[in-house]
């Protein structure tokens, strides 16, 4: 199966998500947060840097829970900004 290339908007949304997660992590280590969410530190690193701009729903849900974030708030803050 061939994956459709991401649009610039999807890449931008992934970068916003990564920045939000990185900010929410604050002083906690990447290893600590990843372990709390049941992920590898490398997976969290890829999401935070935008290299994995479309992570699975349950990955984001686990990170949001670990970081004390609302999924509704993440959605609003990551939505594509209309020009």
C-alpha cells in the first residue's frame, strides 16, 4: 500500500502538535513522559520534532493524559489556521 504524501497543512499541524507537547512536557525528561505514555523516547522525539506529523489517536490520547492536556484543547490549538 502506497501512502499519500502529506500536505503542507498536515506537516504544519504536526509541527504545532510537537511544539505544544514539548511545551507541556516542560522540565520533565523525554524518557519520563514517553514511559508514562507507554511509548519509546524515539517515538516522542519524532512527534515533537514533526518527523511523525500524524501519530495515531491512541498515541496522542496517551500523551495528553500523561501531560494533563485536554484532547479538545489540543485539537483547537493544532487546527489549520485560515489565512
